[in-house]
C-alpha cells in the first residue's frame, strides 16, 4: 500500500482535470437518466440495452456479449432483460449458433421504443455533452474516452482480493 510520504500527489493541472471528470461522472448519468425517465418511461441502463440490441446484427446479442457492451454485470443485465421481456420489448432464446448460450433479441415493440426514445436522448446528449464543445474538442473527447476506457478494461484487478500492502496500480499490473 502506498503511504502518504510515497504518494505522487496530483499537480494543479491534473487536479483540475480530475475535478472535471468527477463532475461528469457524478452529474451526467443522473441528468440523462432523468431525461429518459421523463420522456420515455425508462432508465438509462434500459435504454442502453435496447439501443445496443438495435444496433447489432439481427437485433440480437448473446447475453454475455451484451453485458460487456453495456458495461454491466450478467446478473444486472438478466434482471433488466427480464423486466424488458415483461414489457415485450426483448425476448430471450437459445443461441441459434450454439444452444449453450442465450441471446437477447429486440422485438418489434422494442425497436419502436428505441426509435421513439432516441430523438430526446440525442437532444439531451447534444445539449449536455457535445453542444459546449468545438468539433476538434469532440474528436479529442472521443480519443480521451477510448484511451480511458482501454485503461479501465486493461487495468482492472481480478475478482480476488488484492493484498492490502499493494497499491491499486500494483494490483492492476500484477493481475492479483
């Protein structure tokens, strides 16, 4: 574990960047969720599931692939898909290629829900995220998002507990 004396403290510029990221992480999901609840009667995670299915080949994905795509656990996704099934927006079937897997399939009603919900969501994204930026900043944001997401995927420690004497970065690097 890193001690106070060993800590590489953030520079003023790094601290400004971190405070900006924290503002996004803490504020943006709630605002987007509120818009979708108000306009479409569903939360952000539900919308991302439906939207991801709408953009996939055949409007279907294996549940495990969908969980990865929407950055959710398989158990959370299963609960959401169950609720979406009850609303007849999604159905589950054995994978036609390999029956050991289950696929989630967007129904016609699910497609209609995404199509009806997308304009309000896109408007909110433009207003809250893209509107304040120049075209060059949007390209930079895309690159920054790719880099940070790649680090998040590559740098995750395993499910097992990391030894307390290791720093978070050491746990990530060693795979503990």
